[in-house]
């Protein structure tokens, strides 16, 4: 992953972190992984709000 890709990844997932999950009533969004991609993922239901493919 290039430095530019890393910055975009951090910006995208970081900007969503802490928001309420749009798929369930219990969770909030955290940085994590989904199917081996960096992602912003709900800490309750596990669904990704955003993924970054590299």
C-alpha cells in the first residue's frame, strides 16, 4: 500500500469512527477489518460501513 493509499484509508475510516451504526440500533463504528480489507466496522453487528481495497 502506498503512502497516499494509507492516508486515504486513515481519513475514510477515521472520519466514520464513533458514529452510530446505520444497520443496527446497538453499535457504533470503529476502525477494523472486513474480509481482510481495512474498514470502518460496527462493533455490534460487524457490518462494514466503508471498506478500503488495496
